[in-house]
């Protein structure tokens, strides 16, 4: 993905997390619902969705090249995906420079009956890592725009 080095309003975000947590769904929800938002015409965002390449770890460092922000996504109904958050964060540390802004996302919060990771548990992890935590549903749109705007605000605090 090309980024325009002369326009610092255009930047790349990466969506990380286990396969099936909803990365593609979050991106599509945001892109389809929110690109008409009054805020966004002034901001260009390049996305890198790993598109099912989660298993091809040797390719991964290229995903981080020039990225300004990362969503680490887990599925609140999938404990393993939450446990793997620390692995994704470790990978960020190994592959990116320090100014990559990171936000923890607990997706599928619409599935209240199947939930196995509660809000406090995830918030505690995020607090201990000094990153924000947002719970989303790509299905019913809950907090999807908030998650993207929160990360964008960390990258561009003066906008
Ligand atoms: P990815 O592998 O991380 O890109 O995950 P996908 O976006 O392909 O989603 C995996 C599955 O989870 C699909 O069947 C989606 O429809 C479903 N899914 C994604 N987000 C949500 C959500 O917020 N709520 C529910 N109930 N299902 C979701
Ligand atoms: Mg995907």
C-alpha cells in the first residue's frame, strides 16, 4: 500500500488478531458506513487487512511497514483469541517502531449469551499496557466508528 509522504493526513492502519475475530468485518463496516462522515473527508486512511494470512508469519513484518496505528482485535466469545492478544502485541513490538499507536478491540459484543471475556478483564489488560480498550460489534455497528476515531485521534491529536 502506498502512502503519500507529503500528506501526513494519509496513513496506514493495520488490523491484527486471530483469524475469525472480525477484522475484515470491522473494516468493511467502517468503510461502508463511515466514509461519508463529516470528519473523514479531511483524512485519508490506508488499511492493511491481513486477509487470512495470519498463518504466514514470515510475511508479517511487511504489514507493519509505515503503519501509524494498529487494532489488536479479539472476539469476546473466544477465550483463545483474547489469550493471544499478548502474542499480537509482542509481534507489534518486534516489527514496528515505537510510535505505532495501538488500540485493543473486543469484537462481537452483540453475542451477549456467548460472551466469555468480560469487559473488566479486557479493560484491565488494556490499562496494564497503557492502551485504550473499545468493545465493538461489526454486526450491529456498536462502537465501530468510535474505535476508528479513537485510534485516528491518537495518531492525529490536533485534528
Ligand atoms: P477475520 O478473519 O478476523 O477477518 O474475521 P471476519 O471479519 O472474516 O469474521 C469472521 C466471522 O465472524 C464472520 O462469519 C463474520 O460474519 C463474523 N463476525 C464478525 N464480526 C462480528 C460481530 O461483531 N458479531 C457477530 N455476531 N459476528 C461477527
Ligand atoms: Mg479477514
